[in-house]
């Protein structure tokens, strides 16, 4: 039973790491400001979700009221990130649009 | 969850019953947060929690859950049923974006462009929820959303642009009981 819990926790932690790595690589590889925000804003959100899920599973090894409350607190972090991250991404995109930055398109590259 | 209840209702006359209901909801919300964050069940700490939650709820019941009535319990239930679907969509779309990011010929695969569409949603809260859902789903970022329900969305490639507005709009409209 403990081995199963460990495997599940490790699986979610590694998945979170892969998403964070994808976010970092995406910020470097994407061609312009707007497309960079796609990996920056959202792969991180799912990365934190996966990692916290892994930690919660590990934390519930010894099931008791205390570990349960701790897990709920951890999920509160995810909840607030899910509220804050799209809002922050939206305001950054909006600032770019107001400043008049043109988005990169496929056509420009062929010229 | 609190964005769900944050209905704009300043124009209507609030009755005593409605005021009590929003006070009650705020109190429950505050006290649940107190219990989760304190994690202790001494009578003293619980009593202090009840006292301070009641105080905060008394002062701020018209701020957080203003104009909440019994009728909106259905909205809350439907919102809770909508959350798992949204999380599934986010996970699916994240794997797509992950594939794009690690693809060697990424620059040929992506095709960023801006799309505009009319959703027909009316209430502010439905538009906010849809805008947040679009931004959370990888491949699409909401640029502007007007109060008439017009959206401008930056999409990273063709498939993520084609999925809009589509099913997500229908789900959000269903949650808030709006006809399109």
C-alpha cells in the first residue's frame, strides 16, 4: 500500500516537473511576446496543480485530521493560483495590446 | 467559488431576508476558512473564530456575497459540476501545448493569430468566467472581453482556435442559466 502511494506521489511530482520544464523551455523557444505568455501562464498552472497533488498524496500517508487539514491548505494554494494566473496573464496581454505591439504571425516569417 | 457568487445587484432593494442570507453565507465561508487555517478545536479558539467571523460577516456581508439569494444555490451546484470538466479540458490542452513546445519544428507548427467572436452572454459574471476559462485553457488567451459579450482571443495555433467558442461557451451559459 505504501509503495502504491509512493508511486502515485512520484508520478505526479515528475509530471509537475515536466510541465514546469515545458513552461521554461517554451518561454525561450516561442517567437514573440504573446506566444511566450501561453507556456508561461498555463503550463505553470498545471505544473503547480500536479506537484501539489503529488505532495497531498504523499502527505496523506498517515491519514489523520491534521494531515487532512494540511492537504486542504495546500489545495487552497492551487485554488488561488487558478484565480490569479489567468488574471495576470490577461492584464499582461492587455498591456501589450495597449502599447501597440503587433503579434508575430506565420506570414511574416516567409518573407 | 466566490467569483461565482459575486453577482452585481446594487440596483435592487435588499430585503431583511436577503441581507440575513448573505450574512449567513459570508459567516459560513469565513468560519470554514478559520477552521481550515487554524486546525485547532479548543473551545476558546473556536469561540474566538465564531466571534471574529461574525464580526467580519456583519461588517462585510454586502461586499463579498452581495445580493445572493436562495435561488442561486442552483448556480453554485452547476458551477461545482462544471469545475471537473474544466480541469479535464485544461489537462488535455496542456498536453497539446507541451507537445508543441518540445517539437523540433515548433515554428512551423504554431500559427498565432487573433480571432474575434460574439458569445451572446449577458451577465458580467458569465463573461468573466468564460474569459478566465479561455485563458486557463492553453493555446488561447483572452485579450479583451466587452460587456456585450464580444471576445478577442489570441490563439497559438489552428486547432485551439477552432475549438472556440463552442462547447465552453455552452457550458458557461448553462451554469448561469442563460439562453444563447
